[in-house]
C-alpha cells in the first residue's frame, strides 16, 4: 500500500499545471498542495514586485493561498492555470492597496476631526478638508452616519446599511442628500459657516 502512495505522489509531481489544476478543482488536496508548492515562490515574487515590501509580499502570498484554496473549485481549463493564478495575485495586491488607501483616508479623517475638536470646531488655517469634516459633523444624524461609514470608514452602501439597520437604498438616499447639503455649505464663505 505504501508503494501506491509513493507512486501516486510521484505521478502528481510530474503532472503539468493544467492536469493538477483540473484534479484540484475536483477536490484533490494532494494536487492542490503540489500546485501551491510549485507556484508559491512565483506568487511571492509577483507580490513583492507590486508592493515593494517583503513583509507585505508574505501577507499577500498567504492571502493568495487562501483565495486559491477557495477559488480552485471554480477553475475551468479554458484559461491556463498560471494566467488564472496571476490574475488572483494581482487582484489580491490591488485589494491590499485599496485597503491601505482606505485606511489612510480613515486615519486622515480622524486626524482632521481631532484637529477640529482641539480647536473648538474651527478649521486649521482654512483647510478645505477640515471645513468639510466639520460640515459633515453638522449634518442630520442619519446623513452624518452614512457619510462617515461610507466615506470615512470605506464601507460599501450595503455594509453601511447593515450597520445602520436600514436598506441599502436608504443609505444611498442619505448620501445623496448629504452631498447636496455639503455642496451648499462648502460654497458659502468660511465666515458664514456656523
């Protein structure tokens, strides 16, 4: 019986990517492990080239491994496995970059709010971002919540709806109304804004 396992493993290691991917898509864990082992260095290299940081590349490679495990059952032989994998890596890098940008915006928004709070509600040297976040604070509660969740926290309208306990359409309505009010507030001269 042990000889069968060894020959089976040898046969898997000698299989091409397409054959391994086909087997992995049908639930063959050994084929999936072989594919991952074969391509992990490439995944890491691509991630490192896109993000330029070894630690981030490590995290991205791990994320790709998890995504690949979830997505392999949907792989179809129409595309080459390396091309399909490359798209997963690039999408994961882009997701990470979007998350970083969202986190940066969130930190900046909190910093602006802290500045506004520390100055008693007045903007720092007429900074438009400070004025804007101060204006957001003056909106009706539901509009303010929707703007802070969607634009400050980076949530989708659907995610914000779940937090607020309303429908996605209601969040979209609050965002729309808030934008109209904010546009009017921001067009007023600074000394007229209360």
